[in-house]
């Protein structure tokens, strides 16, 4: 699953791996990305997040976090 996680962490998304990971540790907007191995994530979600984060003309959220459904079960449940 590392390459699928790297798609998002490479553009600044923080992976939530445990329920103790801080999700809303700042004021402002947090973009939460639910990552998975399904075709929707591969074909649409991860490419869209990479494009948003790379586009200098788009205002970015204060933070971007991601959980991997089916892998980080406790973090997903907490979120």
C-alpha cells in the first residue's frame, strides 16, 4: 500500500495511522481524504488531490490528512 499512500504524502498530506494522531490540531480548514485501493481513489481522488496541491492558483486548506480504509482501521474509525 505504500505507493498508494505516497501519492498523497508526497504532496503534503499527513497520514493518520493511529487514533491518537491529531486531526484538527490547528484552526482553519482541514481537507480529509479517505484513501483506498478502489478504482475511485486511483482514478479520481488521488489525482485530484495531487492536482489541487500542485496548482499555485488554488488556495490550499490549512492541513490535509488522509486515512487508508482497510489498512488503518483504528484511525479510520476515530476520524
